[in-house]
């Protein structure tokens, strides 16, 4: 249980991409639907196929049974007709030539009839037997004379005598033969058991019919021998299934008919089903004997088979069975091929679907990734440009518009708040809150000389445009030098270095910004004078010291600023530039830090308003090196 909870907890914390989620969902739904449909289809098709298979197997066995019975009934009919001819004295049993001609006729026109014969109670015997070379042998035994005579005459298909023998050495007596005794005992027409003909070694069966006189006394027995090998020939000609086997067997396991029966081992007895090379046939027979089921399935050596056994009505007492055993795969092989084909088609559709869904997902994910990049830029307060998102998805379009609107608002917001401060808050994941901390910073103040006079002499719209151009140039320089704009106060700029982030050599950056702006302002003044505008002359004060830096204001509006004596000193230094007729004044603390890289001139001690002690001030004149401070 503990490991399951750990696994669930692990799964709950797994983060996946949108593309992976959609593709996984699509594949899962597709595979689930495909498996369900294929399973239902396979089961339905299997049920139909097995129903058809069982019906077909029954039809095959029934067809063989009916075909066999039709031949047997012909023999029974002819035997009955012959019996009627004999009892009606139409056919004289005491005239052997007449009997032989009649038997010859029957044997010639009925292929399954092997022999027809008559034996009476006196031991007389007349027969006609079909030989393998299509000749017919007639056999006559006469015991009505003192010296019994046996005559054997062989004729070809044209009726010409081929050979003839006569002997008084008679050892054959029909009265002791099984067919005679069986008919005598039963008292009516009866079939004998299956036996092996000698010397041909084919199977046969005899229909023995007793003949009674007017007084009810037995006069003789009429016998008709039927060959059974034709059943195997008939089976050989049937097209069942590639591996199906149709056969006839007795309840005792003795085979009567089997495919390619003539190729089975020749034996002096009936072949047992357990002696077949196809052991699964014997296994099915044993299964039938155990289950006594008409239809059943079984597995043998990993293969599933379907089996059906049907008794032969005319030979039910003899235990004749028609069996049919077919491997299941003969029926469902096509179904399995169709299933494999369906699986391949489903796989192709799946791959095509994955490709199309992937393209579709990319059309969603790509713009989403663009929006993520945009939000990351916003996180870093990079609001420089707008990247258009190309999509037709309404929600993404709305989200893109919302982000662009937010960027527009943040650009406006950036003008009011130091971007470094915002980046720091975003980086730390903090909200802007009231409060501050003591830090060492470089305070910077600038002011335009005689700006009030310029205001009265200039048109308002022109002055505002000029002032904005002035602020734009000054602000860019301060930002380039890693400074933070605190606020614009009329024509004045308050800035500082060292907050919100600490930087290396803040005094050098502040001094560099002051000198660079004086140079830039000179170019601007030249341009403005050509435009007929009043030039601006800026005075700057710089000081380094401790100050309280943070957010001040109310819950509705705050301002990130710095307060303290250091700020006041920088402001006062800017103000006393007019007393020394200078542009940039720095405190001694700044001088001590930058003197090696900048040219400064000591201006003496000055009294600053609000500061008790006098402050030694220096005029910042130029750089000692031409390079800008990094």
C-alpha cells in the first residue's frame, strides 16, 4: 500500500507537455476504441464462423451418410427384388445357369456389389463375383448328385469365357458360413460385421437374406457382398478444408474408411484408429467415447480442433460412426488474416492520425510556446517588441491579445517605475510592499539653469517636446550607465546607483553619466538653436552615502525612492553650481573614489542648506581616459 501511494504521488507530480498530453489521449482513445471494436468484431465473426463450421461439418457427415445409405438401399432393394423373384418361382434356384446370368447382370451394373450368391439348405451354391480386372467369376456347387461337383467359370466384360475348371473335390459348404448362419438365426435380412476380403485385402460387408418356403421352412439364403473401399475413394474426392479429415469408424475403434486408405499399412486384420499416424484423430475418438457428445472441441499439442461424430442409421447396431475432425485454424485462419489486416490498417490509421493530430497540436502548441516566450520576456521586463502569433484558435488569439495589451500597459508602467526594481521583484517572486532598507548609494541630481525664464519665453507645446527630448537623452544615458531613475521633478532628474541591485563602481558610473550627458546636451543645444529654441544648460550634483531605499506611499499608490542626508547633499551640490559657475559638483567622498580616472578641481568648502558641517566640493571636469566606464 505504501509503494502504491508513493507511485500515485510520483505520477501526480509528473509534468508533461501539452503536445504529449493530447497525443497520449488520442492514442489511448484510438487504441481503446480499436481494441474494443476488433474484439467485438472478432467475437461476433468467430461465433458466426463456428456456427457455420458446425453446420458445415454436420452437413458433410450427413451427406456422406445419405450417400452411403442410398447405395446400401439399392443393394437392399435388389436383394428384395431377387427374393421376390425366387419366392415367386420366377427365378429358379435349381437352374444354376439362370441364376448365374441373373447374378452376372446385377454384379455388372452395381459398382459397389462385389458378389451375389445363393446357398440352399442342401449345400448347393451359386455365385457371381466381380474381380479387380473387371472380369466376373461364377461359382457353382451341385450337391444334388451322388458325386458333388464344383464348377468355376471366369468371363471377361464381353461375356467371353476366359477360364473354366470343374472338380469333385468340394470343401466349400455355404451352410456353415457366417452369413448363412446369421440369416438363419435372425430370420430376416441382416448385415454382417465388417470383414477383410481375401486375397484383395479390401473391406466388405454382406447383406444376408433368408428365403422361406410355403410351409415356412428355410430353403436358402441370398447373399450380397458390398465393397467398402469406395467410401474412402469418395472421401478422397471431397474438398473439406486444408487439414480436415473425414472418416468412418466403428465403436470398437476399427476403421472402415479414411482418406488415402490404400496408403495405410496393409494388415491381416482391421486397422485400429489408434494406429493412425495422425494421433489427434485417435485423441478425438477417445474424447467422443468419453463425452458422448455429437459436437465438441478439444486441444491437442497446442492446437484446437473441432470434431463431430454421427451414427449411420442403417448400421447403428454395428456401431458405425462418421467422424469429421478439423483444426480450428482452418475456419478462423481467414479470420485471423483479416484480423492481422485490420490491425495493420488500424496501425496505419493510427500513424496517420498521430501525424495529423501532431500537425494540429503543433498549430496550437507553437503559438502557445510563442506566448510562453513572450511571458518569459515580460517576466524579465523585456518589453521591447511584439511578436505576432499566427493561429486560428480563438482562445489563443484572445490570450495573445491579452498579453500584448499587458505589454502595452507594462511599457507605460515602466515609465513610472524603475525597471531594475520590477525585474528584481519578479526574480525574487515578491510583491511590491511598503518599507525600505539602508543602503550605500550614489545620489544624482540634475536641474536646468534658468528654466523658469525659458518657460515664459517658449510656447508650451514646443517646450514640452523639447523637455521630453531632453529627458529621453538623459534617461538613456543614466540607464546605460546602470543607474536607476527615481523621479522627474519639473525639469529636474533624481537618480541613484546601487539600488535596487548592487553594482560595481557606482561613483564611476554616475560621473561618467554626468560627463556624457554634458557632451550630448552640447549637441542637442546646437540643434535646438538652429531650430530657434532656447538652449538648456544643466547643473548636476553627485554624492555617495547611506540612504533608506524602498517603497513609500499608500496601499493604492507607492513610489520607489531613496531618502536621507545623502540625497539632500546631492540636491544641495546641484544647487550651488551657480555659486561656483560650474556644471558638475561632487562631494569629497565621491572625489576620493574617482580621482584616479577623472579630472576634478577642488572648489573649497561650501555651506549646504540643512547640513551642519561644511562640505569640501569638487568640480568634475573630464575623464582621464577616453573609454566609458563599464
